[in-house]
């Protein structure tokens, strides 16, 4: 967010397909770069460098078909004290690493930008890299991720399958190779391409999963890694759902109390949770039309659109207005009949980001849902763990993979990471997406790792907590770990 199939074959693939083994020795005795990049100024940020590189579509067949990866870097401003290259990924799946790197001076601290070349790669299937391409589906009246009848369940599976088949038809073999292990291998190729001896990593949310797989595959290459908002890939899909459903509900309850007692919130002084339940029930009973939306807003739409609001209690570069303030205003407006804040925009492009993100999820998780009875149990789980959101969460989108035509190549499994320097894992106690528990589960899979706690709200910590950011910066620059009793409370 898994027990790996064909473990022996994969192990052989690791040996045969490791990017560092694919370069031939030239006549001069030096290894030519197997992944050359032609750097040019980035279109929107000419002070950063953008380029592309070619890597195998299937890392078990390094001589086979190739795909393109988009890559960008912003060179360290203090060249005399440069530490190395720092690879970054903002999460997702679907986060665009190249754009984050190109705009690093607007996102990361001046200290990090001064001491590191900030490098970002668009994961395969995403954005500027060879994309997942699908047929844009037309209106799908009646489609629901919370089917209440056998007929609704059959419709969900049928439409999931039709979407997946359209993606397979237009994307081809790449659809079965957008898994996170392949993305980790791509980053090793990128390290080789830019000529770095050691790998530094700052991954947020899903970016922690990329980093963890890299550490398991290439432990000897790691210098320093920070996982901010750790994602546990060892849990079954039902375990993943249960954890995330509960942590999102906790975040909502904390928002509701904050909004009730905060004068700046549009619902100040009111029973926010009760008002939320009211708009959900109202939209379920009579979906609310919104001009330009894909369909009238239902209660399901409101519940599924709520988690992103909860990710940023305070403004950040990614959310200039507090998500919590925006959610308070959205509830107020919906009570007044305007549900536009919860509306789903229509899909426009065959390379829509949703398609790439969904394809990664369907490669990384083995679902336990096969029948309507299984689905009923999932809905029951959501209803009792989360009385307000009733299961609404990013992980609930995994149910779009039921009926997907390409089986997962990287199903859930525990990692066994050893032989790496200490890896710093940072998590908030009330993270709105990656539950605090996961940080400790992931730490148990990485020998010598350290968990650092931020007591607070919001999803990830680098973007929202100056205290946590300083801890992460110090570790990345000089590898100084926080003390065992040190915490951040901002």
C-alpha cells in the first residue's frame, strides 16, 4: 500500500537484472553509462535540468523492450559542501518525482537544497515517463465501490474489468510491470545514470515503499534514507484497509472537534460530525447535481472525497489553504445545497493520473474479495470501524482492482532489509493516511532502523512540521540520528 509469488524466480531475476551488472567494460577500462541522459533546462524551471532515460520494461529481461523515464534534478547550490544526490518521491502512487525535483527550492529546506543535488524520477506509467494509457470510460450511472446488492457488485466487477481491459489493450505489457519493485530498480538505474556512488532517499507516503524495496534490493548502495509516513506492504489488503479506515476516522474526529472549537472554521460552534452525517445521508437519498461534474454528488462521493482534506491541517506548498479549513467550508456549503467541493471531475485524458495510480495498486496487492459476500464483509468492516466515513479512504480504491485483467506481480509480503545504515522512519501519531502503527511494523522489517515520532496531525511530516523537517535534514546531511526520547509536537 504480501507474499511474493515465484520467490525463486524473482531471486534469480534480482541477480540477472540488477542494473549495476548490465554495463559493459569499454576499451579504456571504464564502464560506459548504460542509461545516458541528455540534460536540458526544464521548460517551466530553466534553472533545473530535465531529461529522459531508457530502461527495460521487464527487469528480468534487461535486453528486451525499453521504456522511457522522465528525470529532473536541481544542482546543489553550495557545490563546495555538496554531500551527493538526494532522490525524492512525493508519494501516491502517482506522485511526479521530476516535478518535485525541478521545484525543490520551493519545497525543501534551503539547507537540503544547498547540500544535495535534488533528483526526482517519474515512476514508470506516470506523468512524463512512458504512461499507462486507457480508454476513457463514458458515464457510468449506478457504479459504486460500496455495492449493496448482488447486481451492484456484478456491475462494479464488470466495469472494473472493462476499464482494465481498455488499459491493457492500449498500454500493452507495461501494465504488468508498473509494480513498486520495478520502480525501485528504475531508481538504481537512475543512480548509475547520474554517476553517484551512493544512494540518498527522501520518500513520503508511497515513496517510503519505493525506498524500502530499494534498500532490500541494493543495501550496499544506501548512504541515508528517510521514510516519512511509512506504508506497510506486509499487510493483507483487509488488514491494510482496517488500519487505514480507522486512522482516517480518527483524523476526521479530530478535525470535527477542532472545527467546532476554532473560530476560523466555517462550522465553528456546531456539531460538525452530526452535520457531516446529515449531508452524507441527504446526498445518498437525493444525489446533488453540480455543473460540470462527472455525476451528481452522492453520499459515497462525499465520504471518498473527504480524506484528502484531512491530510493538511496547516497550509503547505501543496495545499496553500488548510485542508481542514476547506473541509469545514465544504460541509457548510453542502448543507446550503452546493456540493461542488465533493464533486468528481470527469476523466479527460487516456493518460489520466488515476489510471497509472490504479495500475500500480492492482500490481501491488492481492485482493481477498471474490464474491458479493466478501464485499459485504468489507462494507461491514468500514461501517463499524468508521461510523462517519464508513470506510471512505484512499485504500478503499483497491476495490477497483476486483476484476482487473492483470494479476498482481508484487503482492503483499514482509521485507527483510539488512546490511544498510540506519534508516530513519518518521510518522505522526495522528497521520490522516499512514497510521502510526505502520512505522513500527516497517521498522521491524529493516534491521537497525529508527522510528521518530511527531505528536500531531496531518499526512507526513516534512511539509507540515519545522521540527520534524530539521530532524530529517540533519540526518540526511550528516547522518545524525535523533535521540531515543526526542519527539516533535508542532
